[in-house]
C-alpha cells in the first residue's frame, strides 16, 4: 500500500513538473545561434528614388567656364620625361629637364 502511495505521488509530481516546469521563452534560442552572439542590426532604410531633371528644349545652353583640372605631379613628370626623350636628351639632361618642366 505504501508503494502505491509513493508511486502515485511521484507520478503526480512528474506530471506537474512537465506541465508547469517548462523553461521561459526568453531562454529558448533559435537554431544556429549562440547566447553570446550580438543582435542583428536594424534594417537599412529604403533607397530614395527621385526622377532625374529633364532638360528643357528651348532653354539656352549654360557654358562651363571652369578650367580643366591640372594633371597630377606624377603625370607631369611622366609627360616631361617623354618629351625630353623624344627631343633626344641624354639621361642627365633629361632628368634636369623633367625636374624643371614638372615644377612649372
């Protein structure tokens, strides 16, 4: 009799533990993630789509008076070395010419 009483108490305790003893939902992790992984960043805002400006048919042309940008120092040295070599200068004269040419 005491065996039946103990068995029924154990079975009742197991039923209560199974029904009420589930872990909190915050403790459950989705598959493939870790408890130490950082949260995902918020999604990016959608791109702004704007219609391009359509030129007017009868509008006068606006000339661009801005001078072209000056070539870089490296480009100027390369051009000066090529000009010096094309004019027949030797290595010493070509280096002196390219230094003077590139700095003007």
